[in-house]
């Protein structure tokens, strides 16, 4: 996976900030030896990955974990409704 520093940059983001925010960001970028753009992109990317991971990770409590493990280790036989759904899926979706 390409990072912000190694990928071709063709998309653009723009935002409005207060003068105080701009001054702070510029100072932080200077301290870290980066351009403002590189500083902002690096830190926004980290924050974005954290948010995406939090929303896309499945959190199970002890009982939910037990039910999942039981279902994986001892799956139930498909019922009529599930067999019908599979047949409908097979009609609609072409697999290679």
C-alpha cells in the first residue's frame, strides 16, 4: 500500500482554519522539519486510519464470542430459507 509520501498525488483537499490554528500548524510543521502540507497529510492520515479501524472492527462481548465460536465449530445444517437464498444467489451472480 502506498503512503502519502510514495504515491502519486493527484487529489486535493482544502479547508478553512482560524489564524491561530494556522499559526500552530505552521509552527508544528517547522518543528518537525516538514512542509505544512506534509505535516497535515501525515497527521490526518493517522487520525483517519484510527477512525476507520474503530468503525470497521467487530467488538464482541464474552457471550457473543462464545456464540460465534460455537457456530464456527458446529455449524447448523442449512434450512429451507437459506437453501432458497443460495439458489437465488446462484441464479443472479456469476462466479469465475
